[in-house]
C-alpha cells in the first residue's frame, strides 16, 4: 500500500519532476542470524522455499510501485563482511543467484532497474552478483572492504556504481581525510562513466556535521 512507502510517495509528489526518486524494492537474500546459516547448511530446501516466497512478495511490490511511476528499485541484502560473504560462492550461485535473476527480470518487465546493496567484500561472488544476475546497479560500495571503483568499472562495464566514500572515514576521519577520499571518488567518476559519487552507506549517529558538510561542499565545488 502507499502507506508502506509514504516517504517515497511524498518525495515523488514534491520532487518527482526534477529528481529520480529511489524506492525500496527487489530485496533478495536471507535475514541475519545463526539459525538461518544453520538452516542453509542443514535444510537448504527450507531456505529455497523462503526465497521463492520472497520472489512473489517482490513481484507484487515492484508491480505496485511501477504502476505509480517508480522505476529505480533499491534492493539487495547484506550478506558479507570485510573478509567476504557469510556463505560460500557455491551456495550463492546455486541458491541465491537464480532467485535474484528472477527478481531482476521482474523489474525489467515493468520497465524498471534493479540495484543491489550489501556492505563487505563481495569479490568472491562478483561475477555472479554483478554479471550473471542481471542487476543494473550496485550501491553501498564498501571501500574499506576492498571494493574498488576502478576494478569494478573495468570488470563490469555496464553496472551503475553508487557510493564509495567510506562512512567510517566521514565518522572518524579529519576534514582533510574526508575531502581527500571524496576527491578520489570524484576523480574516478570523471575518469570513467556510470559512477554516482556518494557515501558507502548512511552517515552513522555521532558523525561530525562538519565532515558531512565537507563531503557535500567538495562535491559541489568539484562541479
């Protein structure tokens, strides 16, 4: 219902003629928790049933949002840390990937685009996640986990890339460090294409406001 997406609908009414309005949709993955990882190992059939139900849920959500003019579906699911994914590349390929491909196709069938987010080091599953899945974009690009814009652009030329300014740097770094990291992302975007510079994730509570302002001022001045 519209109430579930009240913020997005309000933004679309007020700013939709000037800006693309992002909306949550197309989630694909498992909740956090040891029990889910245990089930993945012991009862993968139950996990597959859960994910198949998720496909149908996302089909309804995407259809509803597309009918109201939304086209950019920001989905995904956190499933990695700095050392890599929480489950093996084989599990991703055999269990997650086929479902993600279906959700990406649903978004495309409604004239939309599916973007995927997860923190962490995703290189072990990069070819499947960023290539074979059919997703259109990747956000929450985790610089501190080794997700490098230059390498991503070279390996996946058709993938839209969003983010890569580490929110850890913005939260704990000096103004000079924040400016330097922002400029490095802007330079990479200038050198390549299809890169939207921004924070790797949301600015965490306690982030110095002057560091957030440094990010915004640097981007504005760079233009």
